[in-house]
């Protein structure tokens, strides 16, 4: 997990209590959430799928995951789930869509949701339109899915209400003709990472992996992490564990972090390179606490990890 000095404060956010029924576990703060599971609003047993998911964040999808004819029923199902005390995130249609107004009306009427993922964001105007329509009441994740959106990444990241950027990799490839290849998508991912950092946001959420092979998903998630992305959209519940593992500190990273801090305790600051190393070590151990990992089990040995 690429946690560095720039994210150490975010990691300290820790876990926050969910507003869902008391029987549900606490959820990971969206600022550090790794797995973002998209569940179609038209799915059977929507409330159960929300409550039973192991994902850090569950996003009820009212956009591309739902056929046009099924959208009214999907909105009704979401309202029923929220009425039962669940507080998922919701992905809604883009501001130019015929479905945007109905999605926004639902958010105003159905009761509290945790936040909104706005699809196909291409400028800060898109974000401001939604922000104003909701009175600034909800945190927003801006899903960037086109060349225009990538070019406007910084202004989108700095728009009011935006708490994180996300990469709509499938639509981006359709828009640009880019291959589904790490090198072909490297610029877009890096642009979102740099824009997020410049705007003071956590690392962005990467797009989903469609193939069902867990090894492919793990490799893709590790690549995204190496670029600086800290979350990933998931299309199926079985992807959650793989994504969470790939975007969490590894045993090697945690052992390195412990060694750095123990060396500091013994010898103090030795040179200018120690400060960023210390901040990174503290962030890694903070992430381990947030995600419920046993840092002590990582062992105590020196590593050339960083």
C-alpha cells in the first residue's frame, strides 16, 4: 500500500462508526477505504447485500449497472434500504443524463446516505452543479472517465465537496482507444494521483477489473498501488478480499516500518532522509491499525524495502 508522509494524517482518521443498524460492523473511513463495491440498485436482496458485504465501502449503483427500464425500481429499493437504517454510498448519473434529476430528487427525499459517486465528471462545473443541488450536504467522489476529465483533474479535485477522485477506466478506454494495459493507462492514473495530492485529497480509487481471475485482479491492484492509487472499484463481492489485501500494508512493509521507528528510538535523527522515512513508517503502522492488521506479527527484521 503506497502510504507516505502525504497520507499519514489521513490514516490517523481510523475507523468511524456506521449509521447503519448496531448489528453491522464499523466501516473504514472513506478517506482510506480500499474496496468500493458497486452493487446494482436493481439487484435482488439489495439491503442484504449492502449489510453483508465485507467491502470497506458499498456503493449502490443507479447508473451504468442498471438498465434504463429498471431505474425507478432501483431507486425504490435504495430508498427502502436507507429507510431500514443502512447508509451506503450511491453512484448517480452524470449531470447531462436524462436520469440525473430523478437520482438527485431521490437523494433529497430518501433519507441520509453516506456519500455520492458522480459519474462521468469532466469539469468542476459538473461537481458544483451536484454540490449546489444537494446543498453541500454529502461528500462526493468524482468519477473521471474521459480524456476531458483527465485533463481537468486538478480543477475537479479542488471543487467543493470532492473528497476523492476515482478512475472510470473502462469508459476512459472507450473514449480514447487506449488498451487495457498498465502502460497505456499509466498517464491517466498518474494524472489522477498527482491531482489528488495537489488538492490535498487521499490517493484516488482505481477502476474495476472485469476478468474473474483473482491473480489478474491482484496484479492489477498492486500496479495501481505502485502508482499511488489507494482504493479500487469492485464489481463482485468475491473481489473484495483480494483488493483489500493488495492495498493493505504487507508484512515486509510493516517489518520495515517497525525497524525504522526502533532505529530512531535507539539513535535519533541521523540525516535528512530520516524524516520522510519516519513519516512513511508511521503511516504504514497507522494503516495497519485502521485495517485491523497485526503489525507485531510482521516480525522484526531489517529490510531494503524503501
